[in-house]
C-alpha cells in the first residue's frame, strides 16, 4: 500500500469506529457515492450534509466537455438498470474551476474520476488534477459506453499497465486508483498488471455489458443498442470479483456493484474491500449512503467489534 501524506482536509472525525485508512488517506467512514450516480454532489446537498459521507467519487470527467450518447440511454431491468449515458460531463477544466472549490469545503474525501481514449488525454488530465486539492484520482479504464471511456485499456493487461504508469507519473502527488472492468475473462490479471505499473489502489466493478429489446418495435431499448448493467442484480458478481482481486494484489481495493444496504456493504468489506461505493441504489433512494453508514454504525456498536476495518477481507472461505 502506498503511504502518501495526508492533507489537513482528510481527517477522520465523528464516525470513530467507522474510520478506515486507504492509500494514506483517512476516510471517516467507508461509504462513498459512486461515480456517475451523484454528479458533483449539488443535487444532494439539500438532503444531507455531504460531510457525512466517507468520500465522493465525482461524475467521470474527460479532457474536453462531452454531451454523452443519444437518448434513450437508461432502461430498467429486474433488480437493476442499464445505462449508456456515455460520460456526459463538462470537462476537467470546468470541474477544477467551478465544482471542485465547492466540493473541497465539504470535509470529505474527493475522488476525481476520469477517463480518456488516449494515454495523452489521460496524462493531460492527471497533470491538471495533480495541481489541485483532489485527494485521489480514480482512473476509469472500464466505461463500456464510449470509446473515450477507456474500456480498450481495461480489457488488455499491457494497455492497462501503460496508461496506469503514465497517469501515475503525471500525478505523482495523488494516489491513483484504477477502476476495473468486469467485462474481461480474468479480472485478477488486469489488477496485477496495474499494480505492477504503479497503481496505489483498484476499484471495481464498473458495469456489466447488457442489452434489452422492445418486443413491439424489435428495437433495442437503448439508442446505443447495449449498455452497462448495475444495481442489485450485479451484487454477487461484484462480491466475487472483489474477493478474487483482493486475494491477487497487495494494494487496497474499493468495492462497488449493487450495494444498496448496510449488509451489502459489510459483505463487500468481508470480501476484501476497504471502502465501498454506492451507485445505482441512489436513483431509488437518494438517502442510501446515509442509511448504510447509520446501519454500519449500529452494527459495529451492537456486535462489539472495535472497528469496521476488522471486516476487511475477513471472509473465511471453505
Ligand atoms: C448512470 C450511471 C452513470 C455512471 N457513470 C460512471 C462514470 O462516469 N464513471 C465511472 O467510473 N463509472 C460510472 N458508472 C459506474 C458506477 O460508478 C458503478 O461502477 C457501477 O454502476 C456499479 O455500481 P452500482 O451497481 O452500485 O451502480 C455509472 C453508473 C451509472 C448507473
């Protein structure tokens, strides 16, 4: 695990037994809204203080503004959803100038999620982010919805290593967490490749490629034909992959995929996750992260364990 210095903004505070440490950063609790499900936090500010969150992974950014894919780009599925939003975002410069200053006042860890279709785009973004107060960079090499989403990097060990190495060099002052795709044969091979290339952590899983077809029109429901599946339907796949990756690498793992209750979050931590991101659940229940934090706090108090970090990797396989 890398041991980068902690900035003053990153102090563990009121949650006490819920505090976890990852890449030299103290998170007051392990629960973080996932990229793409929380925007830049503005829509949620009126619902609860963002300082209650362990951190925020902001909407995935690209070097230049993107309008995203044509609609329809969201479809319901049993126990989940498909999306092909396609990284709609205002671009990294807009984020740094207009969104980051507000986020940095929120007393929570800010994770800058970014993606690019070329190594040069990714390094350019990393250089810009390295000069800001973001606490961590989450390099998305796994967006299935656009070429710019980096999936081409995420499905090949050599490309994944090349882009990781370049971004780490361009942002030497920030922990770099690489976000992995589940749309591969062996996710542990990609995880090991990015670890060897200098990644400080990995996060997983991004969405699983899926498709729905409208019976009457015989058209795919999504204008892009296919999209990424997330929500409770993917939870067991995510737990399995977090467990496999946590056992394959020695850098920390941030887990996500279908988490909607505190029990899901605890299970993800037992599988090996140090922190847990919550995505699709937010669309059904904007309070989900807060309810999960409260549930974990009650669990820790009632079960008598001294710290939530006791759960990390605690599964006892048969
Ligand atoms: C509408 C939507 C937009 C997303 N946008 C991004 C994104 O910009 N960057 C990224 O790394 N992941 C993005 N994701 C993936 C989520 O961060 C998460 O990895 C995935 O949805 C699995 O978690 P969940 O089942 O809790 O949603 C998006 C997911 C959804 C549903």
